[in-house]
């Protein structure tokens, strides 16, 4: 990987590690916060690569609240189980009350933190 890709991934991880317990955000929201609005897919790649890091990747979902990253949790329901253990309700791989549990880094973090 290119050094700038690794730097981007580290910045993604830094944001993801600040998502509060029981809340979720989207790939696009992280990309927007980092000033890379068209890079939601790259945020997804970063989440896929976060397996051995202390990153709560289960808290990052698509813009509709779907658990699109669930296949990267060993082919199990682990992503859903982790969210439910935090009080997030999931039905048919979709977060219920998405607006209520949604956390937008642009509203809650200073841009200088990343």
C-alpha cells in the first residue's frame, strides 16, 4: 500500500475509535469528516483492515444503517451481536431507530483531532 493510504487508514481508525458506545456512524460520514467526501469505500477498506487493531469497526455501517461490513466479522453475526450488546437494535441486518443512534463526527469532533 501507498504511504498516503496507510496515513488515511490511521486517520479513519482515529475517528472510529471515538464513536461512543451504543452509537454508530457511516463510512461516508467518516470520509466527509476527513475531507475526502468521495472516499466512503476507502473507509470501508480501512474497517476491513482493522481486525487486529483496537477499532470498533462494528459501529460503522452504511448510510442507511445496514450492516454491510458483517462479512468481515468471520462470517458470523458478531457485528450484530456487538451492536446489540451496546443496546443498538438490529432487525434483518439493519439498525432500528438509526437516526437516534447515529453519530456524526463532523458535529462532535474538532477537525484538528485527525
